[in-house]
């Protein structure tokens, strides 16, 4: 009933997994970064003023993304090579003849994969999010010089009920929020009733106080002007002052408060909740790889089916990644609940791996 009956065997198998995983990861990063740089180098160097230093800057931003994307694949490949080697050398037979069960053989690998998952999570939230944001901003200007960053809100669109608000710019915050160059599309049951334009708008109880107002009546085709007017609306100032949040650019510990602010402002947060959960379930997928690849560890190597078992393990691993990406995309579209989008593939393939292991070995 001991999880690790032999400390020596546990360290031995865990070391095999770690060395092979990081060897595969290093090879994948070098190959994929080289191919990616060959395609992007011409776009970078064609910009006047860019030099070889900009190529290395691109590499520094792109490598963390490649590591984050392919680390789970490296764990899968490392698991398959480790377990296939143990099986081919009859070491699994020796372990089982000593009374070690299938789960006890896999336990050190799962613990090692859990350590990889923890490293992956910290790396993603401290390095990759910054690289994502910097690279996206650089690519938006086609690898040119970046413009100074401004925090002022401009060209803001907000929906309140059936009405649409557009503000050319927004200053202040809370009760001191001021909308400039305002256009309000007053609609009833998706039918445009009037278009209200104002120089400024300030929040008041139950709506907005407008100044220098021009109202165009769609049905009559007439326009009326007034120095001020009150426009009742459920739209809150926070809907203009809360910025758009991109989960790929925001660390997990900053994303949770942002979700609370977006929810308080009445904005849709379904995709953000799904992304926040996937920031945990994504790295944790590493602990599934020993379980899904376990089919390659058991069965007699001399039966001639070892290669087939390895292929089955690889198929299960890649099927998980496909299913995970599919449900996450469905969650971003709001088709499935956020928790289901982030965790359903993980739980499903955990049960599949356990079912295969119990049926064949336990």
C-alpha cells in the first residue's frame, strides 16, 4: 500500500522522465525556432533601421511561447520513450515481480510531471504573458518602432439595454467620469428611434447628463438642439473606464481581480473565466501524460506489440490536446460553461487513462 515501495526505483524512473522530457523540449525549441525565424527574418529586416539585434529580440520573445506550447508534448514524448525503454529492457517485469503495482510504477512519473506542471505554471504567468504582450504589440506595427503607450480610453463602445453608446474619448473615473464627443443610438426592440449627439456626458442618478445636445428623430426626420438634456440609461461609468482584458497578456494573479471588475461593470466575462481556469488545467495536463502513455509500459515486449502500444499511447496523448483545444474554443464562444470548457477534457482523459490501466493491469 506504500506509494513508493522503493526509493531507488522512484528516483530512477523520475530521473529518466525528466532527462528525456527536457531533451525533447530542447530539440523541439531549436528546430521550431529555426523554422519560425527563417519565415520571419525577412519581415523584420525589411524594416528600415532593424538589425541583427532585432532578430535576437524576436527570438527572446518567441522562445517562451514555443516552450509553453510544446512542454506538454515534450512530457508526452518523454513518457513514451521512458516507458517503452523500461518495457523493452524487461525492467517493468522486474518491478512487477518485486510486488510493485502498475500505479506504483507510474507514481514517481506523475510526481515528476507535477513538478514540471508547477514550473510551467510559474513560467507561463511570469515570463510568457509578458512575451505575448510585447510580441503582439511589435507585430501590430509590422516590426517597426513602437509608439508611446497611452492609457487614455478612446473610441469606446458600450451597450446598455437596447441602446448603444459611443464616446470619442473618456476621462476621469467613477462619478467623475466624463465622456467626450458622445453619440447615443436610442433603440427600442432593435429599432432605431433617435440618434443623440452631445459634446460631453456626465453620470447622474439613473442615466447621463448631456451638454450641447443635438437629437435626430428617425421617424420624423427632424433634428432638435438644446444646451442640456438628461438621458436615462442603465449604462454605468465603469463600463467605459474598464479596459479590455486579454487573458494571454495578463498573469493569473492579476486576471482574477480584472474579472471581478469586468463583472461589476456589467461586461461579459465567460471567456475570461474559462481562460483563468485553463491557466491551471493547461499546465496540469502534464500529469496526465504518464497515465495516457502507460499503455506502452505494460505487456510483454517480445510479443511484438510494443510499437503498437507506443502508438496507442501517442494517439491518446494527442487526442487529449485536440479535445482540450476544442472545448476551450467552445468556451470562448460561450457555447459551454467556463468550468466545463477548462476541465472537461482533463477529467475525461484522466478517467480514460485510469479505465485502461485498471482493466489491463490492475
